[in-house]
């Protein structure tokens, strides 16, 4: 559910990698720039998530907007953040969660 939002955040520093992901997911990116390929990858991720019935937003899981600061604080503690291609601070993570509503 969060993956397309996180990849949108990461696209500015990992467009080439995301373009490769798009190609692997079957997106037609021939002749596209890396940035266009990254956007195609994000669209393919959204499509796959829909196809496998991943909820479209946090609201569907019962989250509330007032939960965002706590969710972001907990996300900052997650070891996965260490391998993310772009570092995020509290405010940026809160924005990712807002986008996922």
C-alpha cells in the first residue's frame, strides 16, 4: 500500500532503478526518459497492488489522519529506512502517509 508513495518520494534519486522496475513489470518504456520510466513503474506498482487486492489507502485499514505523527515516528525507527535510497525526516514521512490516505 505504501510502496507507490515511497517510490514517488524516491523517484528523484532513483529514476533509473525505478525505470528498470517498470520494464520488469512489463511497462512500455521504450524511448522514455528515466523519469518517465520511473513514473511508469509507479503506475505498474499501483496496478499490481490493485490486481492483488491490496487496500488502496490507509483509511481502508482504519487509520485516521491524527495517527500520522505516530506512524511517522515509528517508521523512523524501522531499520528498512537505512537502505532506502533517499533519507526522510519526520515531516517527509508524514507527507508520505498523508498521500497514502
